[in-house]
């Protein structure tokens, strides 16, 4: 990342020369020994290379009565760029390992709601984390700070989340490397969480961000943040929460001005959603409960795309599972050369 923000070393990205799939296994070392003679230099013989190319899509399905949990492969269809694909694997993935990034807005606008966020966030992680899951905690304000690296210890994150404090940095200089004033580095935080932390992880990956949606001073922007999340196959949930007093009492109008529409796009294009809780602690707890429910009802569909070109283009996805059913899934993926169909391990 272009910010100097993490106190721990982040793993360097490793790219495989072969085209491989979302979460497909990487090559496992040198080939086994063979008694066959070496192929002579200049031989006309060709080596047949077979790559397993899969695109994995996590999604949930709802109707008027709630989440649907009894679907099978033949109940759903996937179109990539308007071309119907053949679904190879279809499972419900409520027990698949989960990696969670909590992004906590600690800018001045969150002064009076931060305690609510800390309590509700800690409770959420305590309830959702299992021994095979991991979580990390990032705060963002005039800086972006990794408060807790990967752990499945809910108590450790509880301690870190309650140590987070509001930081306005009045009178201090910028660490972003640009000349604009620092305010709330929201997009930088999303980019770092997706690109530097989640991109190398396998399995289900989500970002839960608690914020009023305002950004000031980030090097990244809405587009680059969405792209980073899509390349990491990370689902973003945005919990909109703000101090009414900070906005002069006009929470709904002023919050829209600070970026709630952008937050809607950030969430929906990555397969998540926005939950607006105002400054209500009960609604905040309900928001985390809704996210838990979705995580327990997700499906995983895998397919080999008809278009195998690793040309770096964005491929649009559309999932359908019947009439009057709402699908919550990412809008597409990037077919990236040298890094797999979705640039994942």
C-alpha cells in the first residue's frame, strides 16, 4: 500500500504463471521423478498443459419470507457477460472458514457513537468466530492503523477494539503522501483491508465497516476500493452510524452528503449491503445479527467460464434462482493474467 500504516509486515503477493481459479490449489512443488528419458532439445513433441479454471461465487438468496436454505444446483443459473455457464459445484457454505476484517471509523464524527460500535463489534466477533475462523481489526481516521492482526481470539480483539479512540490530529501533518488535508481515510482503509490483507486468503472473506460514509484525504477512491475488494473476492457490509449532534441533528440529509450513496455502491458491487442504524444501539446490534444470519445461509457456486482468456477484463455476473427471489452476490470478477481468473490463491 502506498501508506506507511501497518506495524506488522504484510505478505508479499505471489503470482503463479499459470491461469488458475478462484481458490484453486497452487502448484505443490517440483514434479515427481520419472524414468522416462528427457525430451530432446528441438523435438517436435508438445507438452500438454491442463489447468483447472474455476470461478467461485458466494451468494445468499431471499424471498418475502426470509433466507432460502434448501436450494440445489439445478435451482440456480449463472450468466457471465450474458452467457450461461455450467455450474460444477454447488454447496451451502455456513461452515466454511471465515476471515473477517472489522473497519472502525475513529474520526471526529464518531465521537459519541464509538462506544456503541465497540460493544456491538466485540459481541459480534465473540458470537461468530470459531476456532477455524480469523479476524483482524483496522481503525481509520487521519491515519489507518492495524489494531489487531489475524486472530481467532475474540478476547484479544475485544481488548483492541475497546482501546480504539477518536483521532482528529489537529495541527499534525499528513502521512498519506499527498498534499490534501487529512480527515477520514475511509477508501485507503478499504483498499488496505482488501488488497493487503484479504487478497491472499482462501475461503469466505468479509469486511464489516462501521462509518458515516464520509471520506477526506484518501489516496484511493471508490472505484479502486471496489476493484480491490472484487479482486480479493471480499464481501463488504457497511453499517452506517453517526453522531446526530456532529451533523447538527440532520442525520439523514447530511449523511447522504458524506457518502451514503457511495457506500451503497461499495457494498452492493461486492455482494454485501448497507444497513443504516442512525445512532441507535439496538439497531446496531440488529445489524450485526443480520450479517450473522447471512453468513449462515450463503451458497458457493463454482464454474469453469466459457471465456478462458486471462485478459484482465471485468466479467459481469448474474445469478438467478427463481422468480421473486433476491440474490445477493458480487457483480463480477477480473480475469487477470498470471494471477488466476480472479487473482486469488
